[in-house]
């Protein structure tokens, strides 16, 4: 089993390393990476999510179980984070970084691992998790940087509806319910678009890695990395055990909580005036650390 995990994860890690090396060696310039991230985010990625949900056998009971585990895990994490904020008098600029480092997740890495190890059924479960979690983590992240009275609910709701990943999942789910089928030629076209998503996304993850100034904040970087990579998946496993969640759903949920934080956390941090340097360091360390922690966690899950 350990060999299977290594073989499955190796190409994913290699693609991230390739993206980092290409960026550092200036083989391609920044314009390419910005364009690649944009076309993947708005076209390839949503297409893949649509295809997985459009033809999936969706279990209503599984959705309820997934929402229950994630809801409790998020509630526990946020309660602890706000308690620590109160005790340590943490500024909003840093607190938003801590919330994102614990709750946000790298979708590219998650989907790549799930597709490699769990195939169609696992991809369906992960897509359901995305529909539920993307709005929640975005709202919680913004709230962490700003007070609740500064939030405009309608504006947040509209921005979430415009999120291409959410729309890909929603449209795919509605298409599934409708009972319609895609013309085989168009379906094959969409499959070709979807095939581009994960390799390009993983290379973009590598290109976004930054390792400057790590020594300045070694304690928060270390504590947030350990909390995200080990404490959160352990909490998910305990909840799955307590609620008697089936094996496949348990594996996907624990894997979800073991993913490194999202690369896009850096952009939100910068826009909202947070400590973007700290956020960049945490993203990079968590992503590199995942190459060691994910195989260990997956080994115990199988």
C-alpha cells in the first residue's frame, strides 16, 4: 500500500517542483503564470467539477454526513482560534492569516490526490465538499480580517455566486438532477479541457511558492502548519468515527483536512491589509510539508 501511495503522489509532487523550478529559472515569465492561473480557475477547473457532478451517483445521506462533520470541525477550529485571539490580543491582520492557514485548502492538490487514489466516487464526494466549504471558508476568512458590521451580506453572496468553482459544481449538480445527457462529441471536448486542469494547477502551485523571511515568524509558521496538517485531520477522523461515517467518506474528509492551505490565501490577505509576508511563508511551508505528511496520513487511512 505504501508503494501505491508513493507512486500516486510522486507525479503530483513532481509537477509542483517543476512549476517552482521553471519560475525560479525564469524559463517562463510572470505573465504566463498569471494567465495560466486565470484560464485554469475560470475554464479548466470548473469544467472538471461540472463533469464529475453531472454524471455522478449522488447519495443524499452522504451529503448530510459530510456537512455534519465539516460543520462541527469548522466550529471547533474557529472557537479555539477566537479564544487564542482573545488571550494573545492578536491583530486582525495576523488573525486572518491564522484562520486561512487552518481552514482554507489547496483545491488543486486535493483533487489531484483524490483523482489518483479514489477515482470517480472519491471525486464526487470531494466536489460535494467544495460546494459546501468554498463559501464558508471565504466568509470566515473575510470576517477574520474585518468586523462583522463592516460586512455587506448581499455583496458577499453575489461574489460567491460568481465563483466559477461553485458555479461549476452547482451547474453540474442541476444537470445531474435534470436527467439530461451530453452529446458525446461535446462531452469529449469537455473531458479534454478537464484533463488540462490538474497538471497546470499543480505547476501554478509550485510557481507560487516563496521562502523569503521564514526565520522571522518561525513559531506561528510551525504551529499553524502542525495544526493544519495533523490536528485538523485527527479531529476529522475522530468525528467520522463518532458518527460512524463510511470508510470512503472518512478517507476523503480526513484527506481534505490534511491539505495545505490555498495559494489564493495570499491574494485575499494582501487585499484586506493582512500580514501577506507571513501568509506567503505559511503557504509555502505547508505545501512543502504536505509532501511528507500526506503519505503518512494516507498510509493510515488505507
